[in-house]
C-alpha cells in the first residue's frame, strides 16, 4: 500500500469511527429491511472496499494498470477521497437522528431537504462513492475500478429500497422532492 492509498484508508477508518459513535444517537426504528437484505448489502460493501484498496498484480486482467501510479495520481486520489468523505460527513451530520445503516423508517422520521440534501437525495452515497473513487485512483488497477462499480450497484439497489420507504411515508412531499433533486450526482442523476 502506497502513502496515498494509506492516507485514504486512514480517512475512511476515521470516518467509520465517527459513524459508529454517531449511530448511538439515532431515533428508534419502527420499520427496517430484513436481515438477509442487509447481509447482502454488507457483503457487497465489504467486497467493494477490499477490491478498491487491493493490489491485483498477479490476478490477470484485474491487475491491469488503467492509470499510472504517480505523485500526481496519488495527490489527486487522496484529495478526491478527502472531499468525498467530507461531503458524506456533512450529509450524515445534516441527517442527524434519521440516519440508519439499514433501510429503516424512524419514529418521527423527517424528510431532510437541507444542506447536501438540496444537491442529491442520497448525498452520503455520493460522498462514499466519490471517496472510494479517489482511493481507487491511488492504485489504478482494473480490479480497483470494479470495486467502485460493485459499490455503485449496491448503492443503487439500496437507494431503490429507501425511496420506496420514503415514498410510502411522505407521499406527495417526497414525489415533489424527487422531481427537483437528483438521486446521486447533483444536476445529472
């Protein structure tokens, strides 16, 4: 692991510690996804993070170097990682007690439309994916980019479940919000 990849790993580790601490201050769940549904998501999440940080030198096409590793790609990747995780942190702070690691409806759940939620309906996912893409740039192999692709698939899958819950709870208010704010990439998707 090079210095820049290690920096990205530290950034994600620090954010994970914050997330575990912040999880102690959330509202009580009144409805949540099944344990098997959660297990599938967690398996994809873990696999994608491992793939995004790993070296695939002796793994055939997975080890194909798509981007050269250099000081430039290292600084760029670490910078993108830091910006992505900071955006995710902002979203988590804005979401407050409504957050959950599982697809959940909370007691007194609120439809948050402020802060980063004005830019994307799922800004935490935007931040995590951006951060992981930054980490991937510090390694640059095909297998790393496949890790980001797997996480993107997992996030889109989970967004669909969350949006079903939110639509059932907030009805027209959520429909109006969804029409004016893109899902993941501000102004694009």
